[in-house]
């Protein structure tokens, strides 16, 4: 029985900051929210009268759109700020931007930013809730929650399950949110990738590091394949994308030695032929579009718990 009634803070900045009970509450709430999808009219009045502001300083397809869909299904109103046409281009600071938007009546901000810590900075200057939609190399907590939700949906309780995260761990906020969340739930996590893309001391987060992918995949329950983030990398970290695919890419041949019920995940967007081959990305073991659909349910849950459910947190 989950004793937590709501997320205990006003913000969701990362899975590092929240408890195992809060993670389970978000996942359980997302299960209820997913039922709304299959109703003839997929809309509930839970956040009627609430206003949510989306501030994306970096590109996004999935996260931005699914927050928008989630807010609409909960009957909240949405302001989508077009950063390229905003006064950020005239030098306005993040703090000035969010303070101005808060006094216009927004109760929550969903922020993506290339600087790690930008959502935290905004949250310290706002009474409104802040949800981190991805900050630099730091965290992407709703991606972490939707990945964990999808794993739980496919294989139940994650205690003792083995998740192998493959790829560019160094530049990945998705890897960090997965690791913080999965370790709290008792899963076993291994990270695999070229030594240049594995952060020093990552073992301190509770994960195993191995540069030999085939050794790690043998007994894996899930493979979470990360995008090679060329836009964040300095030069010289990879010899070539072809060589990366040969050594670390997830392709049909590599899957032959895996468990028969292996589940392949990818947060998107995919570099086909680099970290994953098309036959695997479109094949029977992948749950990539399930992740995307579950993202809406998870974001409904987070918005509801922060904006509609927090009054219950202290009960
Ligand atoms: N997974 C993810 O964050 O995708 P977007 O960059 O499209 O939002």
C-alpha cells in the first residue's frame, strides 16, 4: 500500500530528489491516467482552471507534444512559448522570463534547457511548480518515469531485473534519470559504451560498468539504447559512427544471444544504423512507440500530482 498521497515537493526536477514511494505513486497514477486514453472522450476535468507554460529552449518532438496532450486531457490550459520568437533572443534572462510569465497566471512551468540546473534556478525564483523536461547532461525525469513505467508494464516488479543502458552515457540526461529511478526500485543496472562516453565514477551511482556489450546482454531483461548525441559531443570521442555501430550497435545478430523475451527500448529520436539498426527499431522486441504513448500518461500523472494532488500530500 502506497502511503504517499502526492509528490512532496512543488517541483519535479529529477528522480535523484524523489523517494521510491513517490516514484511508485507517479507510476500508479499514470496507470489510472492511461485508462483515460481509451475512453470515447479522452478528457477529464482534473486540472480545469490551471494554466501550464511550456518553455523549450532546445528542440523536442515527443516531450513537448506529450506534455501538451497530457495537459489538454486534464482540461488545463497551455501556453507554448516560441523561444525563437521570444525576448530571450533580445537577451532576457531565464529568471526574468519565468517571473513575467508567472504573474500572467501560470501555475506550472515545463522547462527544457541546454544548461544543467536551469529548471532548478527557475524553481527557486517561482511559487509556481517547475517540471524539468531535460536539462543539459543532468536529468530528464519524465523520460525516466515513462521508461520505468513501460518496463513495469512489460515485466512487472523491477526488483532484481537487469537493465543494460547502452551508448553515450556521458552526455545523457536520460541515462541519469533511468539510473536514479531504477536503482531506487531495486533493479540491477549496467552501463555499456566506449570508455570516452562513460563518465568517471559512475559506479558510485550503483551501476556496473562494462565495455564488452555482448557479455552484458546475455542475461539482460531490458536494453535501453541511447542516442549518440553528436550535437553535445566534442571532437575525437568516437572514431566513426560506422565503427560505433559495429562495436556497440544493437542489431539482429547481436540479439541472437539475448534472452528470448528481451525488451528493446529507445527514448528517441533514433539515429537508424548508428546506435540501433532499423530491423531492431521496427522489430518484434522493441517497445519504442509504447514508451511514447506511456509518456502522455506519465506526464498527466506528474501534472496532476503537482497541480491537483499536492493539497493531499501532507495528509
Ligand atoms: N525523448 C525525448 O526527450 O524526445 P524529444 O527530444 O523529441 O522530446
